[in-house]
């Protein structure tokens, strides 16, 4: 992993951990997401039992085990998230260093993921986001690790996909699978024997795993859009401005998905806290400012290094996360939080997108992003002020 003396690495980790644990304690006193309370009460009352391997249950069981051993305290799962959030920068460092062949890029990735607001805040709350983002980054780190065989990388990334399934369910496991196959599509330069082993495992895994996951995703979407009254009402009865541009009677129409995907790139606006006051919108604004900076830089890095498997894996999984964020609007999810899961992947890419020559070559991406953000913000302000 990180290549500098242990005392220096320990000092950095101590700093990252201390910042996150302080923020975790402060946020516990002044602000909590609704789902944080849900996870807390589910752990207190052991709603899902002490343990199982059912899809999407891992985080509930984490709370169950911690509360059973140490007593009910919402800081306990936060400490686990702080631990993962403090480790993530080290893996981002290696990914950027290996991908761009530049130690400076690695340091940029470490500083971004270590000190920027989204990574600190989501490490300090009782939510699944930082653990999910950590798994996605870990998949890329395993795939890119030059000291391991292709077979070891395939097995390790497969284990991460299973953890994603246990943590978040079929859609997120599919995101991990997309990243693995995107990577191997560009990097299968193996000896025949190694190729046959990896290809055989890939085919076997695809046949055994992908169809059941797709079936679960299809059943979940169908149920939430046609059967479960809570989710149907949540979308059709939403007062969000975007509902003026979508067909609430046909939530999965192509027009809806296109509109929601484009909206998902820019919403919520960092300027929202001027109109909707509260600590929640201030936290949201900080996180969105970072998103507005990282996203175009990550696109630039992908375009410059698109022939490298790790860049493709990061990009494919980011697009998968954005699709889930888009779909989340029509099946009851939170697109803002879902999208932030991809922040670690974006930071790893963006660390290589700030080189002067690369920026000069792809400056049109910056201009296109600025025009899109300005257009979205102008339309959003006009619609909000106009009622």
C-alpha cells in the first residue's frame, strides 16, 4: 500500500481519524439524517436478528453486533465508518499512483479523499455510504495491484462484489461486476493457461451470478413502481420542481430517465442553502461544491487515460452509481446520497485530471460542464422564484 515510513503513515492516519471522529461527535449533537435513526432503532430492537447473509442486511447486523456487545450507542457504527473513511485515502493514493504513474497524483488523491468535506462527513454519520464507496475503491485497488496475479485479483474483486451484495443488495453488486468486467475487457493479455482460468471463472460467475442479480433488480423495480404504495406516492406526490418535466404516470419512461439522469449530475445546487435554511442544506452545499469540482476533472482524466483498465473500471462504476441515483428517485431512494458513493472513484480519477497539458487538451470538458451547471442553476432559480 502507501509507500512511505510507518511513523509518517501512522501520523497521517491519526490526523484523518481524529478529524472524522470529532466531526462524528459534533454531528451526533446537531444533525442526523433520518436513516441514521432508522439504523439505530433497527439495531436497538434487533429488527433483522443478530446475523444473516441476506441481501442488504450487513449494515443492520453490524449495528446489532456492536449494540449487543457494547450497548446501544449511535457512535459505535460511526466509529466503524470513521475507520473505513480514514483508510480510503491510502487506497486512493495507490490507485492514482499506479494509474497515472505519478506519485504527485497519488498525493492529490490522498489529500482529496482525506480532507475534502464529503469524505469527512459521510465517514462521520451512521449510514452505508462510506462503506459502499470503500468497497468500490477497494475493487479498483485489487484489480490494479501489480504485485498480484490475475487470478488473485479476480477472486479478491469477486469477494468485494459479494460484500456489496450483502451490504446494499443486487443493484450495487451489479455496479461492482460492471467495473470488474470493464477492467478485464481492456487488460486480458495473459498466457493461454492463465487466460483459460480467468475466462472460465468469468463465464461461470456470469452464468451463476448475473441472471439472478438482474432478476432481483427487475423484481425490486417492478414492486416499488407498481405495488408498494409508499414508493408510488413518494414519486407521484412529490413536490420537487423536476416533477414538472416528467411523466409521473410512467416513472420508467425514457424521457423520465433522461431528465432525471441530467438532473442527477447537478442537483442539489450548492446555492440551495440560500433558499432552504438549516444545517442539512449547509452540509449538502459543501458536498456538492466538491462534486462540481471533481466530476469534470474525473471526466478529463478518463478521456486522457481511457485505454487503461483502471480508468474504465472507475468510469463504468461511476456511471452505474449515477444510474442507481437516477432510478432511486422513482423507486424511493435518495439520489444525493447515492451519488456521493462514487466520490472515491471520482477523486482517484480527478487526481490525474489536473495536469496542465491534460487540462489544456480537454478544456472543452470544463467549459461544457460550466455551461451545464450555469444553465441548470439558472433554470432552478427561475423555477423556485417563480413558484
